[in-house]
């Protein structure tokens, strides 16, 4: 399962992100997303955990937890949407509100 981790402190590294999730099970991949031009953190990251039960346990434990003065937003990652989706009618009514 791919997990979205939002509201990260900009100083958090990919290795620190991995360390947050390892107590809950196997972490295949963890990466803090960065701005392409500057290399600076975008304030969120993605984590891949192969076992869905372990991933759900991590989400339940870490969602809302304060790390470095910021409450994390942790949930199952949704597919990325593009502008093309908007014109193809791919955005739900709730997403437009």
C-alpha cells in the first residue's frame, strides 16, 4: 500500500520518514517529495508498505501525531490527478467544492 504523509516539517529527510514507519512493519520505500528546481522539501512524502494490515496500523497510529511541532496527515495515497482528468469528467462533485 502506498501511504501519503502530509504536513511534514521541511527538515524531515526520507530516512527519517522511513524510520517513522519501520516500527509498524516492512517499509519498501519512503521518500520526502522535493521541488524539482530547488531540491527543497514540499512538506509531504510517500511510503510503500507491502503488507496492507501493517500499513493500516501505521496510518492509525501516525495520523494526527505531532512530529517536530506539526500534526501529520497520514492516509492511503490516492492516484494523482491531472488537468486532463478535469476535462474528462474524472473529478468527483466533492472534489470541485
